[in-house]
C-alpha cells in the first residue's frame, strides 16, 4: 500500500497515554498518524497537512473538542469522530449538531474505533462516488469523462486540471496551501506552477476568471473552492 493510499489520521487529545495507545494501534493497521495535544496545536497541523479523518477528544483544556469542531466546520467538511467520557444524550446531540460523523464513549476498544473509522470513510467514499456529475457554476461537471458541459458547449479538462478540481471537491470550503496542492498533483512543481494551473482551471469554470467566485485566493495561505 502506497503512502497516498493509506488512511491519514490526526488524533487530538490532551491525554498522552491515549494518544500513544492509538498511534501504536493505528500504525499497526497501516495508517499514517499524527497527534496534537490540544486544539491550537491541531489547527497549526491542519494548516500544513491533509487528513482523511480527525479523532477529537471533547474535554480538552482552553478549547474543547466541540469548540474546535465548530470553528473547523466553518471551512472544512473533513470527517470528525469524537471521543469523550460524557455519556449524556444531550452531549451526543450537541456533537452531531456541530457536524460530527460519529461519537465513541470512553473507555473504548481500539478495534471498535477502527471499525467506526472504516465505516465513516466508507460512507463518505460511497457518497462521493455516487455523484457522477456535479454542478459547478454554469457548468455540469462529468467526473468520469472530465468534461464541463453547459448547453451545447463542452470543455475537456486536462489530467492535471481534473486532479486539481477533484482535490478541491474532496474538501469544499477548505483552504489548500500551494504545498499541499503540489503533493496532490504528484509532488511536482512549485508555487508558480500551482498558480498557473489554478489560473487555467479558473478560465474554464469561472464566469469571470479575473473576479473568481468559486475558486478564490486566500492571501498568504493558498486557495479555497466554495461549495454552492
């Protein structure tokens, strides 16, 4: 299994023992795992790296898991699985209202956590695969053919443009740094080449590429694709 094919997981928990236990277990399951000891640490990591799922402790000092997730949901739809010692239904309801994908009470078995992770990613993957076409601005994007269709007009995306667009679609409203985009395009290129590819994609999907509404620049951070 290649590095890209492995599950990339970020564990956010202030308990050193739990983080160490989960890192050992998940790495044995062929996952790529990083850890953060609090919400602010996690936010810094997320500026530089992409993950398939976040494992988030609810009760953390300074900024709780709920507060962290509430802020994150403003810019990202990345899957979140909450870990918590709280067992009240009202707490679980709050977690799901924030945007949790699942909720696991402590203490728990690592095997159950792994099954829940796989179930979340399977659901997310199936939902993504079912959508063979998507509306992007004035266009209907045919994912299989890599075509943009509007009336009797059809534009074909290059392989690089398709991979770039699919990266943005994987996490709408998420800010992607140029370094991350370069990694998703195969690790080649620099800031300038990413800017060129984004410009080319804009010319195809934007009504006015010079004043983009869908694919926008976030100064000093990278690019964001706004979902509709």
